């Protein structure tokens, strides 16, 4: 197992963005830090030893997937990472990167504390189970999307947890209702919060990757609703991923989202036939795509906010979701800057690309910001972050996912069944087969 952990290289890279389009390019991302596997700052040395001895901490299973940066305090900056509980052996799922070096890289301190994450099976769903992605908004709040699952096992319903960056206290929780999920299959892996004029008036868009859909949360009203569309589904033609000559199959649906600043009048995606009551400056576009796809899509957020329509029919308004074009290969995460430039990783090219949203979405209008066959394998986290000087920075977290996928991650699958009983039976068979395969590779999982 020690040899495999050397392959699980994680990198955080940053590039300051400039207003001039040409200045984005020809620069290399600056390396910030790296891990061989995530290493944690336990409350005591005894707890660390106990976690190692019991299997609650298996270092090679701990793979950071996403990050965000807190610039709210003038006296210090903080970097946060997520470590999803794909399998057992992950003691904490959300943490702050400390200045203390461990054997595999900087130690990660559980955030907001260790107790809220340590043993999710026994905390009556009052803690945090497993986090894929986070987002710090302009109101200095960290939005945490908790999947509620360890591997394929549902521990709790998924939830949104909001943490005040000034106090590090949880100030809000919202549990996703069970009737907005598809049995045990749903897995919520990404979120994009959008304060609409005030911090209290926030909408949050969430992506369900395995039962492809979007869930929209209305914070002031304390309610959410589910939306589905064919553009959220994976494309079997793009379910095989090849990274540096190594391939694996992953049929994941909707995974990435990015909000436009506002819809400009010269936007070529949505520029006609909206009627006299539609004002571009009052609407935004939500760009999104499935992981197993090369197609980018867009929808107006005003469409998503009409809960009455979606509560009556989760598949309403199918033509409101538009495919806007294709890119050279699959992409994981994406983010848009304040000028409407969309940044995303190209998995097949080991590169970060950029597209100007005032132009048609096609490879001719995409520019390579940075490309490196070693450091840019599988960019799983992409963020545009405004620093305390007001400048925007591009942050990227990468991992050699193809090296760890077959040994640590149970394949996400998309199912269509007539009832939950049928789905659950098929899912358990798939999990049984996957665990047998993992055991043959030397990874022992709990049943």
C-alpha cells in the first residue's frame, strides 16, 4: 500500500488573473503545496495512534478533492480542503491546511472542529459526514455540501451547512428532503451559492451526480426543489477517461456549475426571443456539464427559481436547458471570473483552458491557460477567488485520479428503475462486485 500512496499526488496551484485577455496566457500556474496523501492534525497523539490502529485512519485512502481560500481577515489567509469519504479510513472530511509539515505534506486541521466529523455514525446526524466541495461566498460564509454517505452507505440525509468565517461557528443548516432524492442513489457533489442582492436572499444550486439532477435551495424561504433535464445525464460515448495514457470508465452525470456575472446584451447563448419583459441585466446564466460528456450547457437562473413549475413537474421546460457547444475532452470543475471568462480543466489534455462567454463555445474560441502532463492531471477543484487587494486569482487542485480510482473509489453508476426496491437490489449487487474487485487489489473495506 505504501507504494500506491506515492502515486496519489495532490497539487494546489494559483495564478493571478489580469483584466487584459492576453495576459492570462503563456504563464505557468504557481505551485502552492502538495501531498502524497492527506495527513491530519489529530487532537492528541493518542487519538492518532488509535485511529491508525483501528483503521479509522488509512493515510493512502485520504485524497483531497476541492479547496477554497478565506481572505476575510486582513491579518491572515486560510486555505481549506475537502477529503470525501469515498471509503472507510478517512478520519476527517473538511479541514484547514496548517503550517505544520507532516510526513506526506502539510497537516490538515479538522474544521470547524474534530468532534463534529470524527464518528458520523454515532452523532445522530448532528455532524458532518462527507464533503466533496465547498464554496466561500462574498458574505464571508463557507457553504458546505455534506453528501451524508460513506462510500455507498447512506449515514444521514445530505445537508447544507453554513459556517461564518469570522467566528468559525455554524450559523445555518438545511437537510435535503428525502423525497427530492432518488432512493439511495443520489450523491450531491457540488454547489454554487448566489446571494441575490443581499446575504439573506441566497439561492444555492446543487448537483446530483449519480441520479442526474439539480436541487435549488431558497434560503429565505427554507425550502428546496429538484430539477431534471437530459443535459444533466452522462454520455456513454464519453464515459472512458484517458489521462497520460491510462484509462478508466466513469459514467458520472452533472458535476460542474458556474454562474455568469450577469447576462450581457451581447451574449451569444441567449440573445433573442425573450419578450419585452426580459431584462438581461437582471438575470444570470448557470453553466453546467456532466462529467462523462464534452458538451457545455446553460440555463437562465430565473427559470430555476420558479419553484411552482418544478414542484409540479421536475422535468418541466426541457428546452430552457441549452447545449451551447463542445470542448476537446471531458472536464471536472469549472469557474467563471467577473469578466465572464470560464476556466475549466481539460482532462484529456492535462490542461486548464479558458473561454470568453461572449463568443461561441467551441475549441476555436478556447485558449490554453496552462498545460503540464505532470502537475495538471485531473483538475478536480477550480476556483476564482478575489484576494484582499481586489484582484481575482485562479486556484486549481489536481490529483492523479487515474492512479487511485480503481483502488479507492467504487464506480459511480447511473440507474433508471421503476421503484426503489429494484434500484436497491441492483445497487447492492454492484457494490458486492466492486468490493470483491477492490479486495483483489489489496484494499480491505468494511461491510
